[in-house]
C-alpha cells in the first residue's frame, strides 16, 4: 500500500492528529500512521491495541487504512467499532489493554477527521506525535513478516453503561434534555440517562456524520440554542450537550443559561471536596477565577495547566488531582474508578450532585458564583503556522501595565478585577480569546485593551469582540 499524497506535517498537532479530509489529512495516510504506532508498541514489548471510530462519513475509510497499518506492523487489534472516545478510554481498563487509537475529529466540523492516541495508558506529547511524522518521512518502519490478528469486541457500550449505572445513584429523579448533536454519543446517551432514573428529552440523538442540525461543538453558544429552547419550553431541570465524540460536556440550566464547564466544575468540586479535603483540582488557563475561589473555600488546592486534554491528563496524574477540567468541556473525575476525560460520566456525576442536594435545581443554579465573562472568541487564520506567528507578534507588542502575565499557554493578562487571554487553538487554525471581569464596564475595558493590541499589530480581521 503506497501513499498517493505526501503526509502533511500540519496534521500532527499538539495532542492528536487532525486535519481537513482530502485537503490536509488523506485517508491512506492512516496506513503509515498505523504502521509506525504498531511498530513502536512491539518495540516496547506490547503487541495489542484497541481501535475505535466515531460516526463521521470519512471515519470508516480512515479506520480501515489505520487497521491495515497496525496489522501489517505485526500488532494485534481489538476492534471496538463505533464508540465514543471516553468509551474507548474505559475499554483500556475493562480489557486490560494499555494502548488505543480512535478515529475522530472530536468537536470539529464534519469535513475534518483525525486520530486520538493512548500509549501505555498515557496521551502522547507534542514531541511524541511529531516523532510519528518524522518516522514516516524517514521511512524507518516496514511491514512485519508476521501479520497481526484482528478480533471484534461488541460489548463495550453495554459494559460502559453498566459501569456508570452501578456507580452513579440519583436520590431523586430529574427531567433532563440531552443533545448529542448527531455525534457518536447518540448510540447510548438516551438509554444511559434513562437507566439512571431520568426523564429524558432527546435532541439530535440520531447518529449522522453530516451533522445536519449544528456543528458538533457545544462550546459555540449558537449550537446550544435548540437545547435551551427545549429546556425552557418543557420546564426541565437541566440540558446537557456533548461534542462529536463525547469527551466534552456543556450544560444549560433550568432557565436556559449556559453552564460553562468551569461552573460545572464548581458544583462537582464542592461535592467531591466534602469527602476529600486538601485535594488538588486542576483546571486549564481559560477557566474562571471563581473556580479557584470555590475550590479553596471548600478546602482544596487549584493547579493551572495549559489548554489541551493531554496537558490536563498529564497534570491530573502528576499532581494526584481528584478532579480536572478545562473550559472546553473535558472533565476528569478521579475520586472513583474513572481516570480519563469523559463527558458522559461527568454529566452523570453532575446529575448525581444535583439530586443529592436539598435545594431545587433552580436554587442550586442561582447560587453558583457568577461574573461577567465571554465565551471563547475565535479569529480564523489561513493555517496553524499563521496563527502561531500572529500570536508571537501580538505577544511581542503587548503592553499591559499593572497586570500580571501567565505565559504557560499564550498570554493570560490578570488584573485584580478581571483577566483576558489570547492563545492559538491546537485543534483549528484560529487565534482564540476569552475575557472575564467583576463588572460589565470592566469587562469592556479589558476587551478594548486587546482590540487595540490587535489593531496595533496589524490584524485587520473583523473582530468578534
């Protein structure tokens, strides 16, 4: 099997492989990626890997090329079939296999696809992902004389559902809406939450790789409008939305107000820290200072990490954190059996937390600390390299007197009463921005400082803020 198109280095991102199908990421490229990954596993003394895929139209073809490469490396493959990414993570524990590859582009639009990887129960670093590209370009790996074997495991969705139903107990029934966005969580979400005792109002819970109703990114407020309407019209307790592969979760409260993941983490942290005093909670640089305040008030310690699920997983593991999450919706709960970012399990635990409180959901949501904040704004660039160079120019020109700067991921500018952040996205060729402040006038002032910086740096695009 040969490459019809050169491998594009840009698809080897900070924490996975991802690009536009047949423009940046060509399905046959997956063969060489599989060959390299399988060969690396064999060199480390392991010979078995899990394989799953999401519901995108290009995923079956990419998965087939990836499977062929893995088998030609001599590695055995357990095919999980159609599966949400967190279910594949669950299978690592369930089947005692420490390595997995999942064909998915997560929250990206349907014309994207990619590969997420777990090697020896750990996400790959940026350098390790880049090493896959270098190995392919230098043709360091060839077919093994002995081909691996492929077996199919059909029960992982059932196993996963049973594990959550056994673990999560609701003290009172809740009326909820679920928006799967036509992603792969459509396979099990409605059944899972019904078995937990919820009255479920499903929305876009039919698997469709065209994503006909909205893009599979619940962090875009536009994509939550139908969920908000469903919750309000039916007077539901909460609405929950998942991204395309199910490792992200966003919610809307009973009044249709968006519960961003840092607010969800406030509720989870308050509950978990009751039994785990002095524990660490990890959050990414985009999260609210209100999360830090709530964690410390509950007796915990906050630790900050760069944005990206691999950074989050690594820091939660290294610090022994009991909870980790980022503003994009990746949430890791490590106080029981789970140890990966899992939108479905995080949603179930959120419902358990709500049902355990004496107050009504309306009262609980009204008491969540609030501020004036923005969603994540995006300024599209031609390619990832352009966004990196633009960020470098912005940081070189930046002057924010009286602020403290955090540079672990782009630039976060902190004042005593608010903050602003600019960074590059690792999953799309965008510059991203987010702002928060104690008052609306102060929020507008901080945004204006960044607008002036963008204009002074020569960025003439229509600004979203």
